[in-house]
């Protein structure tokens, strides 16, 4: 039985108008009717509410057929702010955005010294949030939320909020949300939205990048390791899949997760550089992975016309075959319209590397689904994970019809706080 209330209907109507103006605006009230399916009266009422709430503003006018010019409307950029955080492989990146996802400030903390030490990561996130809010003179209370993309599987529990199971980085059931809330620079009314980094990358590419308009897609994150996000009509907001830990070689190389023969042990940037070193290559000492990968690419494809390093070239070609074989699994399993390759390593390898990956993916996949899929690079650059993380609170805001969540009532201490206090030394 459908028990939708008048309040539910109003929220749905506000969501429809907000989202249409967000993605396709500016639009006039007259244009909003057909694209939202709402009557002209409903459009007028919803627009009046949203203008009164400060969420919409006028954006000029257009001539109408024989009548008065029609006023155009758009989402007001300053009517909301979100923070996106990328707990990446070489740094923690924190960015502050306005409602239209224009970057207002950013802060970065390298991970070279402490790696994935939990307390260090929590400190980087807290400090980064404080820094970007101060840089843009934005009050913490106006935030719609903080989205965070992390490596690993994220479980959402009523006791501890988001708990991260990051086997490859040594995180075993880390209660990240609870840790961030302890000593947080934000008021308790501001929510944290924590999810897998491949999923936040997928969110960004599906909303604004190479996946826009596709009904089904797989967005691949290719960095130190590899991951993927699956988007289908049934999984509209995407689902992270641990693609990097499919077995591609029985009793093969040991992966950083501890298993043998994972795709990540052959196709991740960390393993790629290790295999180059084992084969006699010479990555520059004392540099991070991004700099070392740049050196490897320069050795394989020298810009000055000198002879290519055959060792670097052979390792890259083998990596392209492993990646292509891994993509063929995604093609056979999910039959997506598009595969989009992102992540810092994927973007750095770029167009020179992609044709070989496409060729191997087609060779290993079944002909019918392989003939219907395209494989391309992501369009949003290295900030895509951060943008996608900021989309998490933005999507929640839209789903609420542009209303902020109600502040939690005062009551007993939440379970996560009690658990942390019990574990704390006295």
C-alpha cells in the first residue's frame, strides 16, 4: 500500500526541480514543467518555496513567443557548502566546495612519513577541514556534510557509524566516523558520509564526467592499487567492487592483501614499479610513486627521440595485458555500456597506454558484450575522488528536497562514544 504523505510529495517535487535546474539549468518556470512532469501550478509553488529558502536565484531572461520575457532560474552557488576528502595513496586531499561544486579552498597532507597510521589520517582530515573553512571564511554550521573516500570496504553500523575494513592498508575494522567525531572541529549536526574511494570516483564521473548519460558503466580507479565502481539501473548510486582482488594467476605474485595472484599484484602502480625494479629497471630513489611512474613512462617512451628502455616497455606491455584481462571480467560479468578509467596512475598512463588495454580486453572478453562497450579515460582529472566525495552530502541534500537534516535530539551518549570512552586509557 502506498502511504506517501503530502510532506513526501512536496519533498519529491522540490527534489525534481532542484535536480533539473542543477544539471540542465538555467531554465524558466515554463521549461521546468515538461522536464519535471509537474503542473505549472506545482512548479510555481515549488519555485517560490526554493527561492524563499535562498536555494534558487534569477539568471537573466529569454524572449518568449509573443509574450513577456521568461525569467531564467538557477541553483544559487552560495546557498550550501560541502567538503570532499580523498584519503589517497600518496596524500590526504581536503577540498571545500559551494553548492555547484566550484572549489573554494583546498588542503593537502602527504602520507610519506606515517603512511596509513589511523591517528595520522584522522589528524590530517581534521586539520584539513579546519584549514579550508578558515581559508574561505565559511562557518562550520553551514556545511551540508563532509564526504570522505577511503580505500577498502566500508560497513555502516548503528553502533559506530562508518567502519573501514582496509586490508591492503592494515586497517582492521577502523571506526573512522567515530574517531573523527571525537574532538571534531565540526558541530554534531554536520554529518560525515564515508565510502569507498572507487565509489566516490564513480559518483563524480557519472554525474559530471565520462559516465554521464550512460545507463550502465564501470568506473575503474587505477592507482597504487586498483578498484572499481559498478553503476546499473538497479544500482543507481553505484557499488564498489573489489576488482583488484580477482585472481588472475593461480599461485601468482603475492598481493599486498596477502593473497596470491590478485590483479592488483600485477596491474597496480605499486606492483608495476616493483616488477620494473625486479627486471633490472632503475626507478629514481627517494621519490613517491607518481614521480617514479613518470620516470618509467619517460624511459619507455623517451621524448628526445632516444631508444626506448626495453625493460620498462616490456613491463608496461605486460601490465596492459593484465589490465585488459581484468576488464574482460567486468565486461563478461556486467555487460556495461562504458568502462571509464580514472585514478592518478590511469590518467598518467593516459592515451598512449589505453589502446593496448582495449585490444586485450576485447581479445579476452566474449564478442557480444565486448562489441557494445567503450573503454575511455575519465574526464575529471586527479580531483575526481574528492569531487565524488563531496557529492555524497550533496545527493543527500537533494534527496531531502533541499532541506538540511534535523539536529539530533539531546539524549544518552551514542554507542560509538561510549565504546571509545571505555577503551580509552584512564
